């Protein structure tokens, strides 16, 4: 809960991802249509932020002053780590994914769990239940760093992941290509470079039309 009084600061991302450095040096990357709020007056002694939407946090650790994210019914306390929180408006699900270190999560019912690197928690708001998983999507923070990892992944799923970041600019024009599989890593390449790699790796065709890249062909390698 925010301290009473003082000046509140809002960081808002609308049509593009926004990266910001908090007063303690921690960095956040807000996904599109997301917002973060914190008390500028009290932040040095009470590192509490409130999230609406999705954000990736890379937190500066401080034993005496824990970093807490409030998202939906959850309080997520950092124990020196980087993690992603997805609490999209009108969604019944809050997802917390830990990339490094660990976090402690407390629900509105005072149920508490700890997540370590490579673990994820899914909280259902309507049921007030939380489940822990040892599987984290390798592309959970792709919107913030433009790093994509695909391991024998079907093209239809590759396109779905890329479209979340590149705002639906990729299309499969022939459903026979949906099941084509590709293993590749992209590290902050341009969309044009990504499209070229997919085209050449799978041996398929691509055309650009109205700012859309459309994949086609009779099959794939």
C-alpha cells in the first residue's frame, strides 16, 4: 500500500514499450498499454510500485528496503532479481515469471509462495488461487529486449510471438506453412532481418504488402 501523502509519479506506455529508471536505479520496461505508479516522496524508504498491465523489472537489491510490486491482488517482493509481471486490465490472470534471483509473492488471502529463477506463478483473480510452475516462456521479456528464442517451434507460434512485439505485421498466407518448425535466436534484429532469416531457413516465400509481411509457399524445408 502506498504511503499517505506526498507526490505520486506515473510512468505510462501507450503505443510503444517504455523503459524507465526508478530513483533507486532499478529499471523497468513497460509493455504497451501499461502504467506504473509510485510515491516519489517516500520511495527512498518505501520502494512500492503499483502496476497496471505488464512490465519487466530489473531491481537493485537492498536488504533494508525491499522492492514491492502491487499487481491485482498480489504483492510481489523482490529478493534481488529480474522478473516479469503481467496483470493486464480485464484479464482474470496475473502471471509472475522470474528470470534471475527470486521473489516472494503474497496473495490477498495471505497465502505466500517463493519463486526462483526459471519459475512462474499464475494467480486467478476470480478464484483467488495461485499455482506455481517450473516452466517460464523463454520469450517472456521479448517486448522489452527484442530477444527471441525458438527451439523447434511451429511457424504459427513463432508468428504469434513476433506479432505481440511488432504489432501484427506478420501473416501466414498458406495454412500448410503453420506446422513448419524452426530453431533460431534473434537478438534485437530488425523485423526485416527476422523475416529474411525465416524465409531462407524454411525455404518459403515472402512478400511485403501494406506494411505487412506475408509468408507463402507449398511447404518448408
